[in-house]
C-alpha cells in the first residue's frame, strides 16, 4: 500500500507542498484538506484586485482542485481539522457542510493551516460592513461595498492597510487610517515611518487622514446594523461606510491543543531546518510556523507568502527522501504606495539596540540614475551596521527611484557577513541610465565606515 501524506491547509504552503511532492514522487498518496472552498490563491494580490488592477478574482487562483486531481492529488474542500493525534497517526476532520466528524489516517502529516485575522475587542465589532482581508471572498465583499461608498476607516498601520489605502484612494474613497502605536509600519525606524506618512498624506491631501496613538473603542451602527461611526478613545467620532480590520494575524494552531506538538513564538509551531515538528512524521510549513532570524540568531514569527512557498517546497523534498534545509529569514519585505517603493531587509536600528548590537547608521538621499538622465527618481536609504564587527544588520529604503535593486544588493552581504570595508567597494554595475557613478547603497556604507572610524 502506498505511503499516505495528509496535508492540512490550502493557502500557499499546503498546495505548494502537494505539487512539489508529486513531482518528486509518483508513488505516494496525497490528500489535502482545507476549510475553505478555494485553494492555492494569492492573498497578497487581494489589494490589487480591490483596486481593479486585477479585474477578475479568478486570476489570483493558481490551481483548482480539478487541476490537482489531474496530478493524482485529492483535495477536500470545506473540511476543517479539529484535532491531531500523533501517537495514533490520525487527524479528526469536521465536514463544514454536513457537520459530520471523521477520522483520517496518515503516514506523514503536513500542517499548513496558515494564520487567521486577530479580532480586536471593540464594542459592536459584529456590525455589518466590518471586514477582514484574508480570503478571496473577503476581497470580493470589500470591492462590492467600495463601489457604493464614499468613506472608509482602516484599523492598523501595517503593509496590508497601506496597500488597501492605495486601492481605496484610486477609487475616490475618503480614507482614515487609525494606528494605536506612535507610527505606522512599526518594523521601520520612526524617522522612516514619518517620511512614509508624510508622503501618503501629501500625495492625496484632504483625501487621506492618518491617526497615530489612537485606539478604537466602539463602532456605532444604524437600524440595519450597518456600521456608520467609529469611536476612538480620545472621543473622536469618525463617520464611515465600512471598516477594514488590519490589526494583525495569529497562527492558526488552536486545534493542536493536547497534541504534544511543541509551539513557539505567538503559538506558532516549532520546526527545525527540515521543517519537522517535535513529533515524528509531522511537518509544518507556512504562516503557522516560527522563523529563525538570520541576523539576530533568534526565533521570531513573520508570516509571508514567499516564505510559505519556499518552506512548502523544502518540506516536500525532505518527505520524498531528499535533503533540503530552510536556514531562516531576513524579514525581507517590500510594498508600494502609488509611486513610492517601501522596503526593509534585516533589522532596524531600534531592533539592533534591543538585540544587544552596537549599531551605527547612515541615511542617504540620492538619485537612482545619473542626475542628467531623464526619468531619474529620488530614493532615501538607511543602512545599519554593527560597530564591533563592521557587518551589515539591515537596510530600509523608500523612494520613487529603483529602491528594490539597492535593497537586493544588501541581502548577500548580510548573509555572508561581509565587512563594510569590502562592501563599500563592491563592483556594482554602472551606467548613467541605471546608477550614479557611486551607487547610493555604497555611499551609505562609506558614511558608516567613516563614522565608525571617527
């Protein structure tokens, strides 16, 4: 009888594991169970669907259950895992339509249940037209409501809120973003977060309002139980047609209680470099797992679609008998607001202090091409390095120029612990249409080196 691999979760990591495992091995039986009715879709593309850059939500679906069936992979939709029994090598599954509960045997189990939105404790949060954005149906609901609305409130100042704000502004919606912390995008240092805030407000004056150090305490509704007003702790009353909650997510691991599977940061699943959990025969991948930070050498939890796909691929190789090690992450993130690219790699200056480094930094604002070239754009980079080791800890970049290629140039230097002395003389390609004679990222390294050496 063929070895049976059961995969729980149909977002990014689960389907990736299934598809790669089938390519590696044709003799394994693969069953994937998901509580959703759509699998293998790009949640990261939802803000661009709302904006209408992507007009058809089906475009975000990578593979359907029928596609997987052609690969001899059985997908079971609307089926939720409610319990894992490692000793018996079984899982309990609830059919969300019939409500029947049944047992499934496995030889290898892969947990890829992702993350679920955090619902803040706010009065009347169950009113209509208060949305989260995690599934394709969420995106469809928000887009439909946006078409008949004039005002929206976003709770939380993370990447998703920034991307959704752009989508709403493109569609002539008046937007108020409310963040309980002192800045939006808390992964950035305060100075960069302020630059981003200034750009967002200046880009569409009068259409966007950002409130920091402000907390929502209640929602008020009309006779149809539709949200109409957002009440803050300071007494502000903000009229709105709908609300989008961007208050974060948490690992979807509650069903593992009593399984003995070891948990980690924020109740994410503890995994080793092969993506194995603490229980034999059980792997975990994607947003439900912890991550090893390659700069701090400590475990963290950073849910990212790119990481989920890489982990799914690596786990599949190992299940098939290969050897794949997933070493960790650099917290590499990038997004945009209209023409402003926003990116960070590694750790910020404030994080470096928290983790016991002796950081030094340099901020450089420069054109991305030779100044005399047409279509050049300005960028601002903040490079952080350690005074003791002269190694690079992270970089933040914003601008209308080619920020991403400068950020990408730093990644190998962080991983290889390249010294500033070597990095600042890197032979990066130069031509006026692509870069100044000395690239901005090298300028930043030179400045830090000079500061460290007095």
